[in-house]
C-alpha cells in the first residue's frame, strides 16, 4: 500500500505537518481510566491467521478464503454482518472483485461508532530494496492484517459484553491497489462503501481507522487530515494512550497528511481519525518494511497491538 504523505507547502511552516517536531496540545478532558481486558495474544493470533492464507490480493484464492473467514468470525461474535460485493476498476484497468465486510453490534442504537481497517494486501512489493522482489505480493502482516486483528479482538470483547450504543466494525477492501501520483487510485473499497452504503442512510457519528498498528518499533503521530476533521476525537485517543503509559508510542505531535480510507469518510462529513504508524524521519514517512516482502509476522509486536487495542477499547467503553 502506498499511502501518500502529502507535502503541504503552504501549511508546512505553520504546522510542521511533514514531520517536524511540533507539539500538539494535550487533552484537557481525558476520560477516567477503566478496566480494559484487551488480549494482545488473541489479536496476534488473528493477525497470524490472516497471513497464513497468503497475500490477500483481490481476485486470488487467498483473498476469497480470508474474506469468508472474516465474515464468519464477525457472525460468530454476534454481529449483524453484511458482505458488500462490488466490481471496482483499478488504475491499471484491472477489475477487482472486492468485498467490504460490515459487522454491526446493537443495531437499534442511533448513535454509532465505526471502527475500520483494510484487509487486502499490496499486489507488489514495490518498495523492496531487492529489485527481484518488487513484483511479488506483500504478506501484509502489518499493512492490513494488524488493524483487522485488533478489530477482531475487539469484536470478541463485544460478544462478551454488548455496547450500550452502536458499534460497527468494517473490513474494507481494495485499499492497496493504487499508484504513486494518483490519490484517487487508493481506497477504492472505502469510496464505494461511502457512495453506496449497504444500510440505507448509514452515516456513523465518528470513525477510527487502524492501519499498520502492529509493527515493532512503531510510533503514531497525529495525522494531519484527522486533526483537521476530528481534533476532539484525536485529542481523546492520544490522551487515553498517554494515561495508559503509551505516550512513547502515541507521540503528541503532528505527522504527515496521509491518503487513506478515512479520507473517504471525512469527505462525507464523518469525523474520522487514522491511527497509523508514521516515522517523520523516514523519506516515505512509513517503516522500513512497508510495501516489502519483509512485512511479515517476524515484524509484528504484541506490545504494539496491545497499546493500540487498549486505547481504542477504553475510548469505546467510556463513550459507547
């Protein structure tokens, strides 16, 4: 997946959006700490299970089998599941047999939080240092499977104690078949979901996107578009992380402007935050395994999964 870190020249001097060490005001209204039983071993096993299918590239058998398993897992946890199928045309003319998988808890509630992650894999390891690997698909352990793994563990938690309000979990497809220089070539599944909601009139009150949330040595800056569209939600999430001792991972400073699934929600008026690994010192902004064949289970860290999972779970428990 190439998430484009935009260089916003007109904003750079004021916000240090592209990676300078600008501090962001900490939350003044951090929710009181609550008991969160997020199981990092369980989340890790969910990541591992996805990777075992092979690269989940659209139009492949691994993609089909994994999609069926994801839908069955949400149903097993008591969610009302919709599998939204669509033929989406990629930038190169390839027709992608895409499936967005939506699981809804407490469907009667009008107040809804959407948690989402993409489940497809990059078709080519185009950032791999070895040219011989650049036409190989990516395992997507971190870039894709980690966010899904955290959300599957959250779904397991919700099956044991239903939320008081509505919580939706969306595994969005066809995010990673894009090309550099064309922002519209990314996030095809999320765009289709927002333009053709599978539930009539569906529009969540707010949304949290998880992307690359399981890597060793990960850090999470406050993404620019998220900060513009949902500053209070971002402030709350980073405040919760700090209160739980994860301030060394959730850095209280702005990162880059990242073209990702959440932008499709923001364009429809949904306050959405992208929790995404971001390294300001890297030219790409992302970790060294991004879009390479080394994005595999060897580089997944339970501690990172736990930090992100606990943070999101506390926000959910406190507010929903």
